[in-house]
C-alpha cells in the first residue's frame, strides 16, 4: 500500500490533468515515480491506470515586449529594462569581487598578526553580538529567552555559536585600529554618520540604537 504522502502526490498529479499524456510512456513514468517516491511499481501502475482526465490546462507566458516592460517596471521599453538588469548584474558582480578581495586581505592580515589578545576581549565581543541579536529580536516583538525556548537551546550553547566570529571581529578591529594609528587616518563626521546609517539599515535598527550599542561596546573594552 501507499503511504499518505505518496497517495496524495499521485492524486494531486491526477487532478493536475496530465495522466492521459503519459499513458504511452507509462513504464518509464512508473519507474521514475517509484524511484522518487519510494513506492511499489505495481501499486503506482494501478493508481495511474485508474486515473481519469477532466481537462488539460496550459499556462500562457506574456510576450517579452515594450508592454511587458511597462507592466513590470518603470521603463517604457524592453531594451531599457534589459539594460537596467544588465547594469545591476554587473554592479553586483563588481561588488562581490571587491568584497572577495577585501576578505582575502583581511584574512591575510589576521593570519600574520602577532599580538597577545586578552580572552576578555573575545568574551566582550561575544556579549556584544548576543546583545545585537537580542535587540533585533526585540525590534520584531520577541525576547531572547523566548527565542531560545523555541530553538531548544540554552544561553551558553547560543553564545558558543558566536565565538569564532567574535575572535575574527576582535582581530580585525585591532588590526584596523593599528593601521589607522600608523597612517594617521581620521574619519570625518559625515563619514561616521554614513557608517551609522549603513549599520542601521543592515541590522534594521534606528541610528540611535546603533550609537547606544557602540557606546556600550567602547565602555566594555
């Protein structure tokens, strides 16, 4: 006999009105379904042979023309829509390539770092990540303890998930701080505000919340 999922799948296929189309190829179809669904070929063949067709429906796709472009975008022509899609794909690829280069450089810097980093700095970074996560949850109307209950996880286990990322974050911060010191780099007020805007957008939080968290983070160092 068929289990409930297999039986439902067959009945759904029957209601989809395509069984008559596959009758000439029934042997291959039965073999394919049996392999995919893990069911008996004999039972599948019987179920399909008893199926009845009421109607066959086809899906009509819209023509790719200027009218289509107007319906799905703010452009008046299909060529403009294609150019926009091509431009966005190119930008995404260039951004991805830039990020890859930056990540490779960061990994190389971390690998060659020579510094004795106190364990408390890693612990503080983990706490900061947990607090960030809790803030994002709270902005969505959920508390961290309730989230952990849903996930069947205690706080200690939850924190361990951030340890590797926290260690990397600390090393990156120390490396960048040293570079800023050696190169005498001072960001402008506009650059600082732009970075806060970017973080607020990334974490779906207000700029004031981000600034408060960063203030706590600096105090914990």
